[in-house]
C-alpha cells in the first residue's frame, strides 16, 4: 500500500471521508443545536487550517502536501508550536462539524478513518522527508510538539 503515500491530496481525502460519513449516516439535521454546533466547529476547523497555511506562507515554504521534499523551512512558530499538522487537524475538525450536521455519532468513524489514513499515507512519509531535510532540528521539534493535539 506504499503506492498511496503522497498520492491523494489531503483536501480530496477529507471530501472522500465526508462522503463515506454521509453514506453511513441517517438523514441530516436541518435545524436545532446540530446545525449551530456544526457551523461553530466548522469555523474553528477553518481557522486552524488557515493558521497553518499562513504560517507556511510567512516562512516562504511550500504548502504542497504531495511534495514535502521541496520544503525550504521547518515551521515551528505560530500554530505549529501546538500541533505539527494544523492543516490536517483543521480538516479533521471540519469532519467533526460534518458529523454534527449529520447528527450521527456513527459518522464520527469517518473522522477516525481520516486520521488513520493521514497518519499512515501522508504524515509518516512527510516526517521521513523532514528528517532527511532538517535532521536534528526536526527531531527536537517532533519531541516537543504533538502530531495532532
């Protein structure tokens, strides 16, 4: 299954898992606390993701998750002081929002699936590339900052 490493763009992975969540869920909620919670959590996920993108832009390094070997800087400031993967965390939070909208605890399995997929096929290969590029600096960062939260 190594052929899946860095093959599917993370936003597409999130969309695919959102579709799976919809398939395993009953009818979506259209009113009530589910909708309000979904909107609030979605905004939080978008903010976390955007903070990651802005930190990368500020450091003038690539945001392309399919080519981690082209990174020109190890970003460890801003939101990266709290999570090594804020963009993926933002997608996961957005999927939690989707589960709230679907009003389906079962849909949360999609969030778990997304996290497992990202850990195996996106983050692990990225971290190998970062060790190759930044060696000890990345290992120190990795020892002090969690992968997700």
